[in-house]
């Protein structure tokens, strides 16, 4: 295959992205104004990133959701959802700012999240067996409400990572981490309020000018008008005795307006033009602006400015952006979204001013968020990067090159003997995501012709003797598949045609009835010989239809040989596939015996078939069919607090089937616990008192009759966890 280029002889220099997958944080989470915020995290410490998704609402009264997805067993599975756990109670606003970092040093990322309250939340200590965080907590409470922006960086230039957040009163907090106490607290000069700032939007910290010192970069709102939220970029550094304007690379007064836009929501630092110098990319309501390096701030205009809001579509707001080597060619690409739902992918050249070269664009009809809505990484572990998008309708879209198409030659059959110098070749192409760009035809490794992707047959010219016909089909993403067939050209040989069944016929019977005929230019066909693989079925028959046994499951090659009166032979073959083996199905989530507290539940499973292919699955709840699907996930309703038997029955294309089942319990009633009277004297208000540092405490914990039972009891003293016990009562 080394001779085939990605586009053959085509002059096309780019490729199309296709929607490989489309899902939601929750089945009901779709509709206008369902903002979707994305980040990645290695929550289980296995070196593989999970996708973290936050959404502002699902249905009325069902708000503020966060979930984690992972690609497992060939599908995107939701492995954690806040609303299915006790952690939901601490989420009181939209968690639009989410960052992941391993501050605790246990090899697992913690999730840090902020909304428009004055709290920063942390989800930590991931338990892979329970598929849940052990701890959710507030790690910092600010004096005023946050803006919903959060980042991890060295905000105070001390060589260690900090949490950085912005508030609604023009303030910034830089939080140092204390690994001894596992706590976050303000830097000595945090919080601070930049002069003239009414609110702070995007915040970030990086060494933006490559001087080995970290800067704090802010998108400051410079007017009190929150409807317009006019912002400019400012650069600060932790200088004694406080945070102050960076004297080295701050924006000069006369050029600060070059960074001006409404709602400055995204700040990116990356080497966008591959010149080893860090570039600054900022995105707001109307523009995406790129500054080639810190010195370009002194110029009267950015190195590149792109309009991303034509104000013709709601929301009238430019979308997110990302910089990454999407196609892994060693060149960074710029990926961004306009307000009308168009995604752009291209690359930058020049050293300032820059030039943007469009590689690909696609219109999806809905804007992809304001920020934190575009990620690039290999989410499905196929060795190729994907673009992950979160839009304002609550959707998560995975863009990629898709799978390669699959091509199968239908005619002629293998080892076909032709008496004509030309032959009609026909084929079938299947492609999961998009149409085929073109198909190239080779005979004995020599290119003969190219046909368009919609064409599935063509006349091919043969050479005298044996010929190897090879078809190479190309998808719009540049991926290929190929198939070949051997044909013999003998002008005097009989020509055999197998009338039925068609090539690659599939059956669950123990035999196949084959019908055929033959023509001969020099005389009459005398008799036929028939083979199954290399086994002789008959060496002489004049019948034009023959029943051939299929001893076992598998693929069988049926060959019909016509012999004329001069003993010249012509032949044709087909493949017949016998399949009586059921597919394999396994429910992967939830686990058997799991307890849930939701009214609807997503079920995930894997399904495969060793010989043919899976057709569909039917889902049963307590032996009642709830529907069928060709995917590997299904949402079911759980209306009461009882145990449910969930069964997935998977069928292959011949009707063979297999099933897997689990039992789960819905439990939405909180357990009851009571502390038994303590053998100590009491004050008039009922408070016990003692001078003994040891106190015996007893309790009794019960769950409702149809509940899942008591898992554990946690004892706290003044809010601090004293111990965890695994019995209903204890002393």
C-alpha cells in the first residue's frame, strides 16, 4: 500500500471533519440556552484524560449539572453524574469555571469549580470501584461573588501552582495551596483590585514573554455597564510590595484599546505560528485577536483580528477557541467558533502581521459557547486527535476524521474466468460518517482510472492471462480501504455466472442452494465441477442448481467450474457465510447490584458478533420491552423506589441473539439516624458536659424498607471528620 498517497493523484490539500459522535450531559439536557462547559481531567490517575462537562440546566427545575465521560469499550460512557450522587447538594450555581489539577499529589486530578456564588468547590479522591468521588467540599469562600472564571497557574510567580479566580466587584484572588493542611488561602497580597476595574472576566497566569517569570493576565471590565461589559487586557506581576502593572510588558496606554472587546471571555497562550515565541490570543463578544509577542502590544493594531460575530444569530456572541495540532502534522491549528454556529479550523503564517489560512469550516447552526467550549485531544484513543465542542443547545459534538470506509467487490467473483477483454466490476462501499471522495482502480498495480465516490461500478480492461484488480477508496477525511479480486482472461474458456446467491451471502442454515450457468464461444458446456473451499463436492454434474452443505459456522468459498467439450475450463466463485452463533453482549454501566437515586438512567453496554455483525438491541425493564436501538446506550425511566431487572437482548443480522441483565435499586429516601442518650449530666438547654476527654457515643441508623441499606456512618466533631463506621449502631 506504500504507493498510495492520502489523496491519490488528487490536488485536494485538506480533508473534511465529520461528526463522529453527538451526545448530551443528560438525555433531557437539550434546548436553547443550555450552555455547555468542557475541560479534561485524569481523575483516576491512569494517564488517560476523561471529559468533564458542566451544563446550566436540563429541564425546568433540574439545574446546575456536572458529569464526567470516558471512552470505554468503543463508546462514550457517562461514568459520573452529580445528580446521581450526594455531591449535588453543594452545587448552587452554574459551574462555568472548571479546572483540574493534582494539588494533593496522589496521582489523581482533583476537580475545582466555581460559579457565581462566593465558593470554590473541590471534588476529590476518586473511587474507581464506586465510580464516585469520596469527597466534595468548599475549599475557599470569598468575600464577594465570583464571575465564574477559574484557572490554574503560577499567579504569584513563586514557582508553584495556584488557583486563580475573578469576582464581580473587580477583584482577583490568587490562592496558595498548603499541602500540610490540604487547604487554600490567599496569597499575602491577594485579593487585589486593579485600578479602574468594575468586574474581572477571564483570568490566566503564564510566562507570556518567555523571561522565566510568570505574569497574571486579566480581562478587566472598564465600565460599570454590565450589559455591554467592555473589557481590555491587562498584565500584572507579583512585585514587592503588591500585585502591580508589569513594567516590562504591560500594555502601553496608547495601545490598550487594541485589546478592547465586550465580554473578554478567553485568553490563550501558545506558539500559534511555530516560531518558538509564545503568542497571545484573546476572544470576546465580537473579535478574536492575536498578538505575536509582548512587544506587539505597542503596535496600533493586533497582529491579526478576526470578526466572529455578525450579529445575525442569537446568541450575539462569539464562541470559544483553542490552539492545537489537530491533524498531528507538526503545525498548530487555530480552532474557533462564530456566533452563527460556524466552526473554523486553519493555520497561521507570518511573524506579525499574521495571515490566517482556512483548512476547513462547518456550520452547525448553533453557537459553540462563549468559552471553555472547544477542546482538542485523542478522546477515543484511536491515535488521532478529535475536536470536542460544547454548544449553547446542550450538545457535545466530537469532530474527527471518522473511520475509514469499507469496500467490498461484488462482481466479478474470485478466480473468475473471462473470455472478454473488458469486464464490469461492481462494488459496495459502507461509510459510517460521510460519503466517499473517490475510488481508484488498478490492474496488476498499474493505475487504470478514477471514479467519483458515488459511483459503484465501472468497466475494467484486462490483460491476457491472470489479472489482479484492486480498488482503493478514499474518504473525504483522506482515509482509505482497498479490495482486490483475481480474474483470468482466456478468450476460449467458458464463462461462468453464479446467479444466486450473491457474493458474501449470509445464512443460518446448514446448506446453501447455488444456481449458475455458463456460455462458451467455441462450443457447448459439457459439465460442471463444484468445490467448497478445497473440498470436492462433485467432479461431474450437468445440473444448473446444486445444494451444498455448510458443515459449521464460518466463511465458505464456493467455486463452480464449467468444462466445455474441448476440456477448457472457466470458473467463478462466491463466499457464503454461515452464522448460528449468538452475539456477545455485556452491560458495562451501571454495575449489577448498583443503587441509584435518579428517575431516569442511562444504560451502557458493549456488543459484538464474531462472524457477521450486530443488528440492534432491545431493552427490557422487569420483562417489559422499552424499545430498540442500534447504539450501545439507552435511557430508561425509574418511577419508584424499588429494585429493577434490566435486560439487554442483542440480535445479529441473522436473528441470533444473546442477553445480559443486571439488577439495580432506586433509593431516593434518606436514611434515618438517631444518637442515643449519653450518660452525662446536662445543662438546662440540653447540652451535655464532662471533664473527661473520652465520651461514649451510640447511635442507630436505619434505611427504609425498600432501600439499599446503610453503607456507612460518618462521625464529625465541630465539622471535622472523626471517624467512619460500617455498622448501623456503634459505641
